C-alpha cells in the first residue's frame, strides 16, 4: 500500500474520488458532496465549508492510503 499519496489541495473533489474512491467517506464526513461541490478543488471546498484545508487534505490522504 502506498505511503505517499500524490495529491494536493488543487485537485478537484471529483478527481480525488475517481482516483481514490475511499475518500468519498471523508468528503461526506466533512459535509462536502461530489454532486454540486465536486468540481471545486479540495482547497476551495474546505474554504466553502469553513474547514481548515490542511486538516481536510490530511484526512483525504489517510483514506487514500487505506489508513
């Protein structure tokens, strides 16, 4: 299982989910949907929801790694 996941806050929510399907649970937990918000970058989606982008990105990376 990869330990370093190649993604960053500029990836869109939908691109991230497409590459790492397990991340959908993280986005759902943070209230970010892939329908209306899916074309936004992770950074933009976090900002819209009032979430720290670094916190969201770390949670997404953990899910993508299967942790």
